[in-house]
C-alpha cells in the first residue's frame, strides 16, 4: 500500500522542471502541481503569455492547465509545505573554482533546495532528484534532509566520497526530525531541447531509482502512478538509486561518444576520399548499431553532453579509476579536435591566412530549432577566426544578439564587447552576413540554410571570389552549390580545392 500523490511541488522552473511538471499536470488533472523558483522574473514569465522557454507544444500544455491544477509561484516554502512529492530540478553547472573545477558539478543549488525542504517540511515527503547530478548525489540529499542543522562544507563541492557520511540509522539521522520521513528518489530526465514536449509525451522509458527497502519501493510506486497517467507501465522502469543516477550520465556519454566516433571517422574520410555520410549510412544499417546520432558535425554542443561526460570523468577519478576517466575524457577531446580541425581547413583553403578577410558564420545555436547557445561549437569557431584576425558576420534565425556578445566575451573580463564589435557583427539575414565575404561557414544545421531555401546565386554574386562555403553540418547539396561557382568544402569529404596530392583520387 503506497501513498497516492495529490500534490506535487517542483523546485526550479527551468528547462527541465518547467516542461516536465507542466506535462505531469496536464496528464494528471487530479494532481495539483506547483512549480516554484527564486527567480521572480522567470515565474512572472511562466504566468504570462510569453513563456520563458521556447518549445513546440509547450504553450498549449501550459495554457490548458495553468490556473486549474498547474501553478507557478515564488513562494517556495508554501510549495514545500503543501506537497506530498517534491521534484528538485535546479541548475547544476560545472564548477568554475575549487576542487574539481572544470569537471565536477556545482551542487550548491541542489544542496540549498534540499536543505530548504528539510527545514520547512512538517509532514512526510517524497523528494525526487530531477537535475542532472553525479552518481551518489541522492546519498548526499538523504544525509541533508536527515540532518538539517549540520554544516556540511564538503557537500557544496560534492565529494563522491560519501563513505565519509554517516550511514543509515546512524545517530545523526535518527535525531533529525523524528516524526517526519523523507524518501529520496532519482528520476532522471531524458528530454532534448526543441523536442521536449514530444519527448515527455512519448518517452522511450521513465527511470525511477529508489533504495531497495520497503519505504524506498513504496515511494517509487507512488511516483510510478504519476507517470502511469500517460506512460505504459512496462516503460516505467524501477531500479536501485545508483543505477538510475548513473544511467543518465551513461546515456548522454554514449550518445556523445557516437558523435565523437563518427567525427573521428570524418577525419579519415577527408584524408582518403571516403564520404562520411555514406559510411554512417552503411554502419547504421547494422541493427546492432542503428542509424541515429551518426551525423558528422563540426562538433556537439548543448548544456548536457560535455557537462555530463566531465562529471563522469570526475567521478571515475574520484573512484581511483584513471583508465576509465581517460577513456571518457577522450570523447570531449575529440570534440575539441574536430572544431580545431575544421578551422584549420578553413584557414588552409583560404590560402593560409584569414587576416582582414570576412567570414560569414551561418548559425550560432548549438543545434537547429533552438535559440540556445550553451557550448555551441560556433562560439569556439568564431573565437578561432578572431585570433586569425578575420572579420566575422554572424547570422542565426533564433539567437538573440545580446546572447552572442555574452558568449564571445571572456569570462571575468569586464565588458569587452566594444573590442569584439570591431571584429564581429550580427547580420539581420544570411544575405547581409555573406555580402562581401570570402567564405561562408555553416555551424548550425538550420533548414533555413539549405540550397532549396536560400538564394545561393544571389549570395554568390555578392561575395568576393573565389567564394567558399564550408559546410560543417552536411546540409548542402555540394554539387548543386558548386555549379553556381562556389568552392564547397564539406566536413567528412575530401578537399575539393588546392589539393596538393592526388594520391587518393
Ligand atoms: C564480429 C562482428 O559481429 C561481425 O559483424 C564481423 O563480420 C566479424 O566480427 P564475431 O567476431 O564472430 O563477429 O563475434 P561477435 O558476436 O561480434 O562478438 C565479438 C566479441 O565481442 C566476442 O568476444 C563477444 O563475446 C564480445 N561481446 C559482444 C561482448 O563482450 N559484449 C557484447 O555486448 C557483444
Ligand atoms: C541531449 C540528449 O539528447 C537528451 O536526451 C538529454 O536529456 C540532454 O542532452 P540536447 O543537448 O538538447 O539533448 O540535444 P541533442 O539533440 O542530443 O544534440 C546535442 C548536440 O549533438 C548538438 O550540438 C547536435 O547538433 C549534436 N549532434 C547530434 C551531432 O553533431 N550529430 C548527431 O548525429 C546528433
Ligand atoms: P535546467 O536546465 O536544469 O532546468 P535551469 O538553469 O534552466 O536548469 O533552471 C534551474 C532553475 O532553478 C533556475 O530558474 C533557478 O532560479 C532555480 N533555482 C535554483 N536554486 C533554487 C532554489 N534553492 N530554490 C528555488 N529555485 C531555485
């Protein structure tokens, strides 16, 4: 007999918490869902007609439920008090300082949200870890909710060494809030940006991790009922806490590894005369490999892949598994190499210098159909071009101009935007970006850049000659575009211009 959830609170109204809990409310009209956040502007936006996040289908979901059983509020305490089940869906950026800087996740937000729950709660709560967090975070959360008044310096930096923590049933835990029970679950989210609503409506699986105790299994069953509002029971998987936490990191690491593997092969294709699209297609037909996530690119971006792999690397190192750490780290290094390699190709095709040349950068978002630029390969490329003293004109259909300046500024350097603007400009459309340019570099796979959509004849006429296009996303029909007169260089295909050696032809 497990608890039937009547009221849910979600702490953190971000990319994950917002859409996920909106869908939960939409599919469970009998459950009251309150999404809380400290950021008042963000909550105001969720309560307005201009939601703070763009996702196809999100507007409809929110409009159909908001004010009925879905609420957005800044009153975190009230949200916690009322709920039977609380999602913790706060941000977990990579640490920039201290132990594990550049690798470990900053769990400060998770810690403070968890502490808040421990402090405010007056009845039993099921606490669900929803942020992407390193393996064994649930253990820390359990420790915090059971010892609210303890000052835990080491948790801010998240040590995976939870051996140092008292074990279950220790005196500290027993002495916490004597009549209140907190059950911690892990319930990782697998949604991708741009397809969040359809990923939530039709998930491949829902993962729920719990302690293998009666209380743990019962809490998991309560959460499973919430998802059963729209997900088939056999797609709701329960497992132990650590497996569930690690599965999230592992899934992202495996996906990123596929891209790095295909990108490593793209380098071989360029040097030999093989075509990466043909190789991907051929490999993907093997049902053991499968066709998805085999598109060569100038590099992967986004807020998850790199962060999660670095978490995995840090975890491996903390567990004294250096070979494992090195193995996964290579996935990120290959990604960096791909960006450098593509830049070198641009430079070498443009007669070994970019000084004073104009480069049109098509696309700044980390993938198509989003305005998100986190870890976008375009940022790295533009910075390389700047170092080579090129002038850069950027066009992206969705990215805000102010975001570009923020991304290009070095962290910590006081407003150098004016300096950057001497070299970089933002164009209103692709034609403006390309006018007078020596080369176009396609960084994002927007459909808008396809030769079936853009007037490349017009673009060609406006550019310096020879006019180059570097397709970093394999979206152009190279043959068609080169018939216009362009010199087309495609990632994962051999060079077409100024090839020194004909050995491989
Ligand atoms: C392999 C390829 O599968 C085949 O397509 C190619 O033509 C030849 O190489 P084979 O070597 O006969 O075939 O065996 P395979 O079944 O692929 O297994 C190779 C090794 O991987 C075995 O030692 C197997 O035990 C191991 N393996 C396989 C795992 O450790 N884990 C797995 O999930 C799968
Ligand atoms: C990813 C995971 O897909 C999702 O399950 C997880 O919850 C969060 O991280 P997201 O970062 O939104 O989602 O985007 P995704 O579509 O996975 O793409 C990530 C990056 O890989 C993008 O830069 C994309 O352009 C690149 N990519 C993807 C490739 O270069 N080639 C491919 O074949 C696929
Ligand atoms: P994600 O992509 O993981 O959803 P976001 O950064 O988009 O991450 O969202 C996380 C949200 O969590 C932010 O809006 C932030 O204001 C909120 N947040 C962080 N810490 C707390 C806290 N202790 N209480 C309430 N909200 C918090």
